[in-house]
C-alpha cells in the first residue's frame, strides 16, 4: 500500500540527517503501536543506514550477536571481528560512520540490557562533535518520555529532538480509502472502528477487500471465524501491560461501557476510588489509551477511550469473549446489527474534526450537563448535549451533528432544537451562530443564505 501523508515527518528526519553531519544527534520518535513508526523509519532508511529491532524476548547476548551479524552483512564489521560488549557495539557505530541508525522499540532495552542507557549516554558525551544520527523509537509513550525527560535518567538532556507520531488524519485515511477503491461513506465507517492506524488498512489490501462494503470488511477482519484481527486488541494490551493487566483491562472495559469518572468506574468494579486512581492516571498519561474530555463550559469531564478499535472491543466483545471465541451466532448478529451506532459515533468524530479545522474554531468541544431551571428537568429527560461549540472571530459557533440524510425542512427543525438547547449553557452570547452537519443535506445553499453553517460528507 502506498506510503500516505507522512511528508512532514520524513522531511523532519531528512533535515536532522543533514544537521547530524558534524554533530551526534539522538532523536526520540514515539507513538502508539500500529501508528506507522516502523514504516516511516524504513521509508527514511531507504537510502541507507541501519535498522535494529530491540526484541525483548532475546537475552542480551543473543541480541548483541544478532546486531553483530547485521554489522558484518553491511561490511561495517570485518568477518574476523566480533562485538565483545555493548560498549564496543556503540563505539563501532560512531567511529565507523554507520549513520543513520534506528533502534525500534528502544524502551525494551530496559528488559534486555538496562546498561545500554548509560552506555549510550557516555557515547553521546564522548562523541558529541562526531557526526551521526541515532533514532530511538518507542511505543510506550510514557516510558519513552520518562527516559528522556526525567533528570534522574541517563539519557536526560542528550536527546536533541523528540518527535511524536500521531494516527493518520481523516484526510489521509480517505486517501487510503481511495486506494482501496472505497467511497468516502464507506471509508468513514471503517475509520469509526479502525481510526487512523495504517496497519488495519494494509490488512484490507492484504486480504483483497478492495471495493467491499464496510460491514463486510469489518466482518472479515474481526468477526468471522479465524479473523486476522481477532486477537489484535489482546496482543496490543499484553504487549504494554505484560502480566499486570487485570485491573487495567477492567478499567478500560468500564470506560467503554460508560464509566465516565473515577468514582463511577470504581463503583462499577466494587472498589474504593482510591484503589484505581494510579491505574487510571497511568492509562491516561503513561499508556495514553484514555483521554479526559471536558465540556465547552464547565470543569467536570469524562474519561474516554482514545483508540477506536479498543473502544469497539471493550464495548462489544470483551464481556462476552467466550461467545466471541465460539462465534456465537446471536452475539455476532447483535454486533452486526448495532454497527450503525458505531458508524454514527465515528461520523461525529470525523465531521467534528473537519469543521474545527475548516473554521479554525478555538476551545472547541462538546457540551453536556443537566437541564437547568427554569427549562427543566423535562419529563423523562434531565440531561442535554450539544455536539460542538467553539469560538470564532470573537463570537461563538454551535453545531448539531446527525448521521443521516435530511432535507431543508428537517435541517431547520434540528437547528431550532439546537437554539433551544443553547439556552441551557450559561454565558453564551445571544447571537451565537448555528450550524448543522449531516451525512447528506439537501438545501445547503438555502441554509447558508439564512445565515447557518451546513456541511456534509461531500465537503470532506
């Protein structure tokens, strides 16, 4: 599959290569697994350099022997030479101009050979004015940042640049969709489940799923017997948590099921809130699997899962994993029938991000809360939600998002309801501009003439 939209990252790496011609540069590249770090690095190394994967399942001696073989194959080490130590390995890399050098999953040296961090510190200090580029790539974002930003760590202050790789943007995923010969509507459905993680779109190509409906692709990759991604979430999490995953798994599951605060998550688990505070903090700041979303107005927010496939897994599969493993027809049918609600959530995310970018909205967020007096509570309903509010040109803009096709009359009705809900938000100016986002809107021009914003999939 074509290498899509990492031009900024590639340009940054190539610029660093130029800068490292006279000075030794250590660069940290970090991002969640499956985000495309390895593909980016291999693309960068296409013109030469060395790639080393830090395999945590090997002993220090075995890994050093593997690296020795790489150096001999590249003619950097002679046939009769050896690497008696990690000191000699890094010395060879610097002295024999082997740059650029990539270490993928660099944080795994903490398991295989922790002394490497101190050795690399010494190498960086002794050879500061020797040309060379070492790229240290890692997936455990919190751990990688800790290695380079904690003043107590050996590599503190030695990394000249940190680069964070984020999931692909919606526009980039739409480009992948075009390569898979999918219309935008189908690509957005897939984005709702797989997000901006390139590996999953490569899997669609690998299994010849071009031109297929999103529902079929999801079924083939996730729901069918022996589906290629059936263990994907478990593999991702076991790679991060190891043997200590029990409570982390439970917390992720409760957040996916609607647990929004530490107290509500703890109550669902039958535990005191203080017993999960550390784990929630680590899931947010160390692993970065969850985020904390706050409303446009107000401070009380809610925890959300940041990885779409994990969210889907913990929402639909985790609690019924035995039935999923057995491909219980009732469970699989229920998941398929409910896919439209998943697509709706994904559509909201896509279009929200699109409009925020297009209009350069500041402080953009959802808004939710209790309906205040004198407006409520209303019979059977005491809560409200507004899909998007943001600041623009000194004023406020608010949007309602609907995953459906609608005509002009229905759109005006939705906008009227939105205007009513805005009265629940304290401090908003009376002249807040309104907008509507939908799958398809007939009458967008008429809405614009009436002073409303109106966007649909055709605007992407």
